[in-house]
């Protein structure tokens, strides 16, 4: 997801006990939230002194059924990308 649009989001349905989100942190980055089944689990800052790949892991999920992961920008820098893995 690359977005500067208010309320943009990416939804992923999955089965499992964890989900990873890879992103590029860089100067002028913003931030994004990761929600699982409509509950915010983490807000990640995508600002960094230089370009570097980072990962956020949300773990401890039940794994008993279909989960919905939602990634959405919470603040806008000069644009940022989120790769869902």
C-alpha cells in the first residue's frame, strides 16, 4: 500500500497465529496502524535517519479461525509503502 489518501487501508484475511508487515522506514516517513479483527494492535513510525527495511510482527493470535488484518496510515510523511507478508 502506498497512500497519501485519508482513510486508505489494506485488508488481508488469513489463518494463523501471527502476521508480519514489512515496510520501508526513511526520512520524512509517517506512521501506520495494524489492526486485527477491528482491534488496534500496533502503531509503527516509518521515520528513520536513512532508508531501512523494518518489520512489525503481531503474534499471539488464536489461530482458530479466519483473522482480518487491516493496515492504515495514521500520519502522512512524504509517502510510504507497506508490504504485507
